[in-house]
C-alpha cells in the first residue's frame, strides 16, 4: 500500500496481522483483489474467487488497478490470500476467543453480548462499536435479528448450531494441501466526542477480532495441520471459556426443585438435545493448544487473562440467591459516562468461583493452573429459560421475553482491565482510584496484552 502515490495520506501500522492465518506482514506486501469479472481463478482460493495480485499501477486516489484496467480497493493477505479489512491496516487489533463445549450457549452469548454492547457503549461509555466488515459479520447480524428484531416476538426462535464447516470458515490451498481457516467477526471500537480520550482517538481506537468456533472444534484431536481453526487461541488477548451448568449432572441435581429450566430437569422425554460432553476435557484441550502454539512449558502460566463465562445464569441463580443481577456500573461525577464497578465484579467472581469449586473443582483447578489472571462471570444471554416446542421437542425462546443480564460484562471487564484507554473501572472503596487510563500509558504498557 505504501508504494501508491497517495499512501502518505493514511497513517498505516508498521505491521498487519491477518485475522485468518495470523501471518504478520508489512502493508506494502499486501495483495490486491481484482475487480474485473473475467479475472477469476485464484491460485490459493479456487476458481470462483477473484485473482489476487501485486499492483504496478495506481489510480490518482491511490487505489490499485488490475491487469484489465479496473480500479480495486480490496486488500488480501500475501500468505493465505483471504481478504483483510482496511481498518486492520490503520488500527491495532485485539484478538478474543470464545470457546466451550457443544450447546453450551456460545452463540446466544455472542449475539446478546454484541447487541448489548452496540446499545450500551455509545450511551453510557461514549464508545462506538461498529462492524469493521459487514459481510464478515452477516451471520452475527442474523443472530441478533432473531433475538432482538423478530417480526413476531411471540414465536419461538432458536439460534442454529455453529457447525465445523460453512460460512464461518474458508478453504485455502497451501502447497499440496487444502486447509480450513476461521473467519472472525470484526468490529471497530472508537471513543466518540464525549469520551475523555476523544482527542487521542487514533491511539485509543482498536479493531476487535472475535472468534466463535463450533464446540466440536475443541474436542481432542480436532485441531490439525489441515484444520488449524482454533489456533487463534494462542494469539488472543483474553480467552472467554463458556461453562454450561445445565450440562453438568452435579449442577442439575443441585437445582432440582429450584429451577424451571427444562435443561435442568433430570429427565424430560419431550426434550431433544445433544448429548453432553465433559467440559473439563474441552478446557484442558484448549489449554494444551495454547501451550503448544504459544511455546509455553507445561508448568508455565499463561500471561494473558481468562474469563470463565458461566452461562444460563437464570437457570441456576437460586444456588447463589444473594447475587444481584443489577448492572455493575458506577456513574462518575466528573464525566457524563459510566465506569465499571470492579469491586462488585470481583466479589461476584469470588462467589461463583466458590460455587464451581464445590460442584466441579476440576474446572477451577485447570483454569487456575493455566491463567495468571482469572475471573468468573455469570451471564444470561436471554434472562429466561427456554421452552420446549411440543411439536419438534427442541428448545426455543420467545423474543418478547428476552432480557439479558451481565452478558456484556465479560467484554467490558476485559477492555477495562487489560486494554486501557476506552473503558474505565472504579473501586468503590476509594473514588480516587477511578481509572480511565490514557492511551499514552496504555501504549507504554503494551496494551497489557
């Protein structure tokens, strides 16, 4: 890109990381995507994809011109040839991974989290969350529309299971083999005019690359040279492990007579659901992959944080009746924005950790042995238990009843605690400890990633 006549008009990063194959490259080494309809048949992506090329001609605006004279604006990774969105050339990227067992509620959590963040961030935190690539986020838009923009709010809806193949993956030919690479959801985070760091927006803004794999991708043996779809784990600034209490028989026994959620019932002849898998094996496999690809010893703790997202809070909340579902935010006196109540989140984390220690200590022990920074956050993506469709035996939610709680807290806490400059956190014990770290300090600390 820097070889174009107008490249000086843009401030580009010195290095770009491809969100598909994680190859790091200089902007000037980027390939461009042909626009002429006859230029089909890319060497790595196949006959139906536009040819990738290194340009020798540019338009006056600085865009490349393909071999048939068409102006092109799209860029691609020189390693895998998959398209790389332009914001990744201008804003630092943060990689986040959501992982968990099949049917643990990852997709519901993801859809509710992004929807809530779209509403809450500009209103209360003076930060915008926008799609960096609308086409890449198309599936997520569908999730959000099902739950929050349904034409019939009384009709039962359910999010389709994330598959190990489909529109969240791309096939790329590398040498003699075809490999499968993940397609992340991409967002830009930027302070708006009322934010204290708006004047330093260029250094505070970020691109979030968020990965959601099928639960089967985390089963032992699923990661391979031809299907490295979870290797983003080693690049993630924070890991979000979704633990589903409804899949644990110990939790189900403890909730007998205390929960109306059909997923918590010991036997339900009408309910058709996938067989549960041991969730500790999923966590241990993910830990093993991070150690392997990040070059960590078996006894070495990962320096990046992990948040244990305990899903379906509405179904097990009676086990911790003292926990409040009120928002963990503080209205700050000197700014028209909120900050996170970090004491409240830590107190809640301690209570949830103690509960998991009682019923599934192997999960807690595995996480403690791996992550230096560990937080337990209860969430409910829907705020209400599902209903059993009497005709199909499947579970569904009526959009009218959906009221998520705490679903946005894991991401806000990750941003406030380990990636400074956008979201502030505050200690209730001393208001002077309020912090909305300035971007220059975050830069000195390497964004704590």
